[in-house]
C-alpha cells in the first residue's frame, strides 16, 4: 500500500535536489578558479547538501512504498502547531536582525536554544551542549582554518 505523504514529499525533495544540482548551483553560484582546496569552494557545500537532499528524497519514496497508509487522526494538525510556526517565523526574523548586534556565533547559540524550547525537545541537555559547541567549532574552522571573516558582535568579540 502506498503512503502518499511520504512518497510525495520524497518526490518533491528529489525534484528540488535535481533542480539545485543542474540549474540553481551551476548558474547561481560563482566560484573563483583559483580555489586550491575544494572544501573552501563556494560550490562544494551546496552540492553536498543537494546530493543529501536527493538521497533523503529517494529514501522517503522507498519508505512511502512500504509504509502503511496514515490514519485520519495522524493527518490532523497537532494542537498549537500554527502558533509554533508563527513563533518560528518571529525567531528567524529576530535571528537575522540580531546578527549585526550580537554576531553570528552568539546569535546562533541563542537561536538554537530558543528553537529547542519551541519544539519542546526531549533532549534538552544535548540541545544546550550542541547550541554552544557547534557554533564555536564552526567559528574556529571558518575563522582560523579557512581564514574567512565571521560577523562579530558589537559587545563581545571572539579571538
């Protein structure tokens, strides 16, 4: 029995992945020819994410073919879902607005924690540790290894 929601979501992911790989990235992302390390190329990570999106789409399509059709109760919206989506939109706007003031690293930490609270994660300690460690590790890589400028805040600057 075909689970239409998994299959259609997987098909949409696969189509988006193919569009990104063959149209959007080649024509929309410019890469200088003198980049010696492929990992630092502006094209590399969008292509990696596009391939992962395609693999995820294929996996969803396969699981949709073997999954049992959703019951009507599972298709109804969860209580408070529209309010959480509205809060997510506010959080994203606040994230973009706070980057010039707080900097990318500190804003990412705060936003990660706020998102974990918003989605009511069942692993709050892991989310808190990830909220601190991931932005710091990414900052250290891009600022010190790749030599890229990361937006710093006006109050506290990282080394």
